C-alpha cells in the first residue's frame, strides 16, 4: 500500500516536470467542455494507454519498444489534425472527409461549433496523448519499472503503473479546472473565445513539432533538470531509511554474558519468517547446488549482489572476511548474483568477476530472479541471516552497519552451539573500487546513460532513443552530462558508432566510476580521461594512469577518478579512441 501511494504521488508531481509541457495544450483545449463527456474520457484514455505501454516496457521486449514508436508516429499525425481542427473548422472539415468516422470523432473532440462533445472522441484523443506522454523517468517510475523487470510483469506492476498515471491525470484535471475558470472569465469579459480556440490550436501544432523534433526530452528537460526527481528521490530515500532501520536489530550483550556462564544462549533477534528455497539458480559457482536440507544446522548468510554495482563491490571485502573468519564456526556464506544489466546475465562474465574479487564462497547465479523473488528482495546489496533452524533472523539493505551484522552472525553462531568468541569486527584492507566511500563529500548520485532511466542529459541535440545521432556538449552544470560524437543510445546503454567520441560529466565526489563494455566484437577500446581539461595526474583511478590512459577489456565497473586532495566540483571527460564501447552508468564514492 505504501508503494502504491508513493507511485500515485510520483505521478502527481509529473505536472511540475518540463517533459509534460508538450501535452498541456491538448489538456487545456478541453477547457470549457463538459467534464464527464470530454475531460474525463480523455484523461482516462491517457491513463490507460500509458499504463499499457509502460507495462509492455516493463516486460522489456524490443517489439514493445518498436510498437510504441509506431504509436508515437500515429499519435503525432492524429494530434496534428486535431490542432488544425482547432485553428479552422473549415480545415478540420476537409481533413475529416478521407476518414469520415475518425474525422467526426476528432471534430466533436475538437469542439466544432454546434457539436456536442462525445466521450468516444475524447477517449480517442486521450489514447493518442497517452502514446506521446513519456514522463521524465524519475526515481519512483524507475523503481516500479525496475521492480517489474526483476520480478516479472504481474498484476502488482500494472496496478502501480496505473497509480502513477492516475496521479498525473489527477494533477492535470486540477490544472484543467483552474484553466477552465480562467478561460471562462476571458470569454465573459473579452469575448475572445474563438481567438483562444485558435491559439490553442497553434499551441497543439507547436507541441506536435516539439515532440517530433525530440525537444521534449532534450531542450525542455535541459531547462529544468531535476524538477521532480529531487522530490521523488527524497520520498524514496525516506522509505528506504525506514525499511533499513527495521532490519538493524542489535544482538543482546546480556545474552552473551549468560552464554559464558554456561547457560543456554538465545540471540535477541526476532524471527522474520522461514527462509525460502535456494532453488532456481541457473548455475552455482564454487559449490554444487545447496539446499535447505543440506544447510540444516548451519548459520547462513545470503548476500544479494551484482558485479557492476559499486555498493556491492564495497561490501564484498566484508562478506569475504566473514566467510573466512567464521567458516570453521558453522557459518555458510552464499552469494546470490542477481543481474541488473543484460551483460551481467552472461555466466562467463560472472565467473570472471567472482575470480577478480577473490570470492571463494558459493555463488548462486540467479538470472531468472527466482531466489530474489522468493526472498521478496528489492535491493543491491542485501544481506539475510538464517539461523540453524532455517528461520530468517536479521536482514540489512545497502552498505554499512558491518559491526551490527557481524554481531548478529556471532550471536546466531552461539545460539547454534558454537563457542565463537566475542571479537572485534573485521576491518578488511580494501583497495581501489572496494574502498569505502567518502560519504561526507558526495554530491553526485548514480546516473544511468540508457534512455530508459537517463537523467541530467545536457547535450545540445537532445536524446534520440534507439537511433544513431551526432551529439555535442558544452560545459555542463553540476550533475549534468552529455555525449559528443556519433552514438546510439539504447534502453540500457549508449554505444559509440565511430571513434573519437566522448562523455562529459560535471561531478562532485572523491571517486568517479563508469560501467563500460564492448559491443561484442571482443576488441579492446582505448580511452583517455581528463579532469578540467587536463590529465588526472595524482587524481587518476585504478583503471587509468597519471596521463589518463586506459583500456576497456571487459564489461565491468571502471574506477576512473580518485581525487587525492580536497573534493570540489570537477568536469570529467572520457574520450574513446576506438569505436564500439558501451557505456551504462556513472557511480560515485
């Protein structure tokens, strides 16, 4: 229910975002017409169409994306005709003749003099507008779509998407009500109703042009970046904090004293439910498949991770240290690798990452998210502690609180009969990307490059989803980024079509990482990094040298910057000397 309310509020905030500006003329064109026969059907059509298209997008099929593109073209034509009908009833009549039935509905919906608005016509226009409506993919909509991709398309996904769309429709209806009162006052006092109708028609035509040229996702987004995402992210961060706090139980020190006195020990950790099955993994690394029966009597730490996630990478040293420290005391650590990007589903990639991170404990490759769904998990990283009786007794989401987690491990081991001593928490020596983040200085957040979740895009030409384009970028503002050169921006990544392309980002953090790979040709891609136009020198990352040189040899996270001095906003640029590189996401530390 909480997520449902958040989805609704996230949709309602969409009206504050510039990406909704191109469809406002279509909404305000309903002003002054009967709400039940004109406005409500149009908003219902928008809501239903967006929910359907977004559900198809959640399924992730490329055919759905193509179908949506065809739908956009059809919608542009339909709404252009509608705009012309608003400007001139005579033009609308001529245009309606080749398609009599559709034309009549459009004329009724357009408010032809003497006509009565029909629900069917307004619904038709709502469907067309819904096809065009592509809200800025803020964190809340991103959460819904990511959850759908991970857990599969289901009724819950559709309900959340409908709630998001309904929130947007509600705010648009309120705006329309206010707009209608303004227009009514103008008509009474100035008698300019016809002129208003013609101005609205011109606005509709202009809106169609804006969308056709791609300015709705480029120029408009650039004018007011982060207008709603900051509100949405604040809500999500607050929700995440409350959920994480609910899983940070601390074991009782009094019970530890009782155990040393020879009495039975019971960890002061609540039972959160039975541990689900570990079945469903497509493959196991470092171990044969493990079952609940085989783990009976053991304390089990289940760690959900994915190998390009910086938060997971920074957690690995601790998980690795716990596995080594407590393996003889009865602890079994199981890493569940649940991929975020498509390249992380490739088993060979996971095997290489497991080797690179020196992970020796069992890893279940959960490409179908069966274990993920069984645990009802929603986070990377996420840790679940299972006691010797098969009950979940503790969980923690995200980085940090390693001392509390280790205390819980020790208490469950004692409860299982181990004589594990109370010792200081592990302090692994972490280097490179595995080192803990400099939280006090981070002012930049994870930024996706694929169009499905892209934010902060600042190239002059605007983002062109799914097609090759030539881009340019001037100096971006803080937390803005852009492409230069010839790129094809896909749903998850941007692929460089020709050599000498670059990505520029204005950031503020100690570390800058970028998930990079190749287009499948297997050829390495050379690159060169600059910071504020100069070689990084002492500020280079582990995957670059002091001159900024590096090579993409596999698909993974690359640490490109680690500032050695004071952390201040810097302009990062990476230029690729060879074509075929694929860029997925920026992360910071």
